[in-house]
C-alpha cells in the first residue's frame, strides 16, 4: 500500500502548497482521492501515470477538493484516453462537470461513469476480487464522505522449498494458493498447510477530510492501519472548528486513539500557520504514531 500526497493544504493554491489530492496504490489499483486545482500538474511532478487512474473519489463539492477535476477529464481526452473512468462523488458533481463539457462542446471519447452519492450511511461503492471501498459519512458544511479502502484477504503463499520437496506438479500451484490440499506426482495427498504460508494481513486506509470532530465514524474506521484525518487548526484556534466544521490536530488525534488506528496522517492545514510541525507536536500529546502529510510526500505501509 503506497500513498502519494499531491496536495494537503486547505483553501487556495499557493506557490508551494496545493489543495487536497492524493493517490493511493492498492493491489495494482491507482485510486485518485479528491482533485483540487492543480492536481494534473502534481500528478506530472510526482510521475504518476495518467492511464493507470481508473477510479476517482471526490469527498465533497468545496472547490479545494474538486476544481481540478474538469481539467483532468479534459486532459485525458486530449491524451486520447480509451479506458473507462469512474468517478464517485456527491450528487450534483455530474451536472457541474457535464455542463462545462457541453458548453465547450468537448465530450470525452472514453466512457465516463458518474456514481453519485446521497446516502447518509456508510455504503460499499466499489468492489472487485482484491479490494473494497466504503464511504465514511463526515460532518461538514456540505454533504461529505470520506473513503475507506480495504484489501481483501489474499491468497496463501507457496513455501517453495516445501513444495519442491513434496514433489508437487506446477499445475497444482494455483490450487495450493487457494488453500486446497493436492496430490503429488506419486498420488500422495499433501496437506495445504504443510507447503504454504498464510497470506499477509489485509491492509486498510481511511481518508477523512473535511470534517468536524465526530465520533460517529469511529465504528467504520476502527482498527484501520492508516487514517488520514484533517487537522485544519491548532487547538489555540479551536473556536474556529465548530463554525467551519473542521478539526484541530488534537481532535484528529482523539479520533485516531478512540478508533485504535495504526498510524495517523495529518493534513488539510490552514495556511495561517508557518510551521506544520506544530500539528504533529499537538497531536502527539494524545496519540503517538503521527505523521505529517506534505505535498509530494510518499508513504509506504
Ligand atoms: Zn477543504
Ligand atoms: Zn470543505
């Protein structure tokens, strides 16, 4: 699981900071999460292959989370993309994007599918044989979802030395990975556990931005390996959290602690602060395992 932060600052794009966007690489998928202004430039700077993006998840319709989307869709068209593109986001997103395409008479030559979200409860919105994506309803000034990405239990791994020693035909390797007992070349039944190893534990990532402090999401994100939680403010400006429906670093850490997550990544910093290390220091008074997102930073878990 690899997370590439393209942008993680709130409000307007600046010379050296970008609004929210990130790429999550999970079991060969490249999921784009939010698409603030400048995302396609950040994708280029971070050498992310455009053609590998097949699914885009938009948390909400504040500009710092999706103003880059129509530009990216348009660039895909100019690059003569052929692969389908699936976009998951709040109801209304399809209207906003298609109006712009209609007025400029620039429809895509690839299939564009909008999956509009309206539910106030967590729902499964994407699934294949390797991963699942669920929404995480968040409390913000407009309808907002975070997203929970979960690997499914993988296949068992071959213990090659044991497999060769047991004299099993290559044709049975697939069955072994699926957990079956097989016969060896002499017709003797070989117990699966004697020649395979358990799969690596499935990984999970929760993206929660933007949101006020809200414990309702804790059951959904419980025990995730990595939680990205917004921390727009420091505690000294906590009076701004409630009216703007944002969180402080301390509140993000409290959610991380109560949800028993592995690692907390902070982001969506207000640009009023000169030093983002202050967010980490504040969060660590509550929860130890804290990382700071920053534009261009890559996390591997
Ligand atoms: Zn925002
Ligand atoms: Zn917002």
